[in-house]
C-alpha cells in the first residue's frame, strides 16, 4: 500500500476518514486557549480538514498555515473559510515544504505516515522550527503494528525518537481526550534544542 497523495485523496473522496472528528479536539483546543502571543507563526502539517487551523484563525492567530498534499481537504477548508488567505493553505508534500515556524501542531499526521518515515519526520520538523520553537500535539499510544494507518507507538519509542533534537517538556497520557480516543493518546510539548 502506497500512502501517497492519490491514496489520501481517495480516502477523502470516499469519505473513509474515520479519524475526522468534525471539530478541533479538546487537548489541542485547551492548549491553544492558553497561548497569549497571537503573532506566532504556526504550521499544521497533514492538516486534513483543518479544524485546528479554522479554530486558530477564528481566535486571532492570523499567522497560521496548513500543508497537505491531498486537494480535497484543502478545498473543504476553502469552502468553510471563504475569506481565507490562499497563501496559508499550502497544497504540497510536507517533506518538501520550506519555512520557519514558532509552533508546529501535530494532529493525526505522524500516525498516518509510514513508520519508516519517522526519523525523516523529526529531521523535517527540526528544520522547520525557529530556535526554541515548539512541536505540540498528540501521538497515538497503542502498539505499533504493520496494519495502518493509523500506526501506533509508545512513550518509550517517542522519547527515543525525539529526545536527541528536543527538550521533552511534556509527554503524558492526555486526560482530556475525546471519548473514542480516551487512554490512547499522549499529549506532548517538545522544545527544539
């Protein structure tokens, strides 16, 4: 199975998007609600239908961007946000994207990647973050299997993967996950070293 843009485009066209909650999830919303500096530059990779982006923009975080390489979710965002800035909705492969961001929000992108790309993901995140920039979000917490996406992982695996390049501020079971994901998500905040 090739997890390329055709694969993901097909998932959206056939509405095979069981991960889509229809709104921002509680852990991310509560973190965003605590942010005071609304001028920070934010990226959401593999944004899907982009409810986090919509929430950020509607709450004054106008320097927010998304990148996805499936056209359908980008079009869905455009439809929901008719006054969007087209430069903020980037149709591209995350691994080819360039820029510098203060905060990158991870929400069901990492778990959708072929696990062979995890080291490359960390390297790309490091290259996209400004000095002392943060990676924040949710990782799934269930055994890594060959069946997926989503592909799982464990706290120990994530520590091993990220601790060389990041200061681990938080990595704990999310206490406020949505009901279907309760106990299966790790909330994290990592600061670039």
